[in-house]
C-alpha cells in the first residue's frame, strides 16, 4: 500500500512541476533574462525530475569526505597515468597547438580531462536537466537557477534536449565537465564548425579546458606546486593529527595566501625561500606527512574545482604524465 501511495504522490508531483510557485517564479526570471519565450522555457522544464541520488552525492563529495590518500589513489593511479599518456600521444598535435595558442601546459589539460571524465570515457550517468533542477530547487538556489537558465540557452542555441544529454550529478557536461555558465563563457569552437561542442568534439573540448585556465590566470612555466622537506617532529602525523593542528593560518585551504616567511613563523619549517603568495598543504601521503606549497597556478586550478585536494591531484597526475611522456619520446 505504501509503495502505491508513494508512486501516486511521485507521479502527481512530477506532472505538476510547472505549477509549483518556485518554478513559476523561475519561469518569469528565465523569460526576463534571456531571449527564450514562455513556450520554450515550459518545453524544457516540464520534463524535469528531482534526483534523490544527486542530493546524496552532493552531500558525500570525496573532496570533503575522503582522506587525501584515498582521494589521490583513485585519481593518480597507475592506470590513469598510462591512459593519460595514451590520450596525450593520440592527440599530440592538437594538444601542442592548443598549448601554443592558449599558453597552458598540455600536461595539465590532459590531467584535468583525466580526472573529470577519465579521458572522455565517462561523461556521467545523469542528465543536466534533472541534475541542475535538483540543485536549483532543493533547496532553492539563485546560483543554480541561473545555471538552469544557462542550460536552456545552450539547448536553444544548438537545438538540444537537456533531458537527453549526459552530465555529472551536478550538471557538468562534456570532455572537461563544464557547468552551463562555463560552457557559455569559456567554451571554444576550436574546429571552426560554428558550434561549441564539448560532448563530441575533441578539438572544442581540449581547447575549452585550456581557455578556462588561461582566462583565470594560468602562466605557463610558472610554479604550480613545490614539495619541501619538513622537520622531523611533524613528518609522521596522521590525517587526524594534521586536522587537529593549531596554526595561525589555515592549511589545506586554497583561500590561504601567505608568504613563505609567514608559513615558517607559523610553525611549518623548511629551508627553501620562495617569493609571492603561497598556499600551504600538509598531507598524509603514503605513510608520511608531506608539505606542498601551492602557487598562483595551483589556485587557478581551484577555479575549476574549489578544492585543494582536487588541485593537488591535478598537479600530481600532470607531473606523472609528463614523466612518462619524456621517457617515451
């Protein structure tokens, strides 16, 4: 009996999605802030269905929940390194042209694509309509309502059906997993066919990742991350002990931007001297506490995903792919 009641209520809610007050308000917002008319907005949004699975994944993001070792081991694995080298060699000329045109390292481009979609093997098991609708209304979020509108703009421009597209649980799409506003702002038609196609065009997908990094301030050949030796007293801290450290600045937080002297005076001692603002990263990796220093390029990567773990994993995967590349050529 409970099952049939749940089924009835679910069908009732879904069939009346456009009758919800919050959805009606969004429809007015969408019409007022785009060239979409009412019929077009209704045609897109009527098929939206909230996703319970997307909510579960939102609340259990590995960037927050996983230990560094666990997070790193799934993203900088031997298989992902080898597949990264293969992707690079398969698209070597394209990547070198993109590197030259945008001034962004091909190794970091490949690394981001590797972590985001396993080099194009996995674009996600959701559709962006349901995924973004869920984030826009559960709970209400102006930011994600704007992303829903950006999705509808893409759909109209390229005659697509959002319900039939593939995305991550948060509605990120294509080779580099762009949310709709990034798709519209940073997507590049690199093969000059008149369409920014991040799903099926390797040219557009690769160039768009590079463009995103370039626009956010990437400087090729500048420091991204440097590992430095630390004194013995903190060289064997567990992940829990690292979390419990009391320092005058926040570690492992991309928002921290301080000088090398401030890091040293605050308790993390190392011999090297670096100029500029630095993000200190103290990680328990492979049984040892290791201190990494993140620089401007590191923080550019956090614009892609606002997580220090993510940016450090991108850097380490890029390093490993680069090593294998120069061993091969």
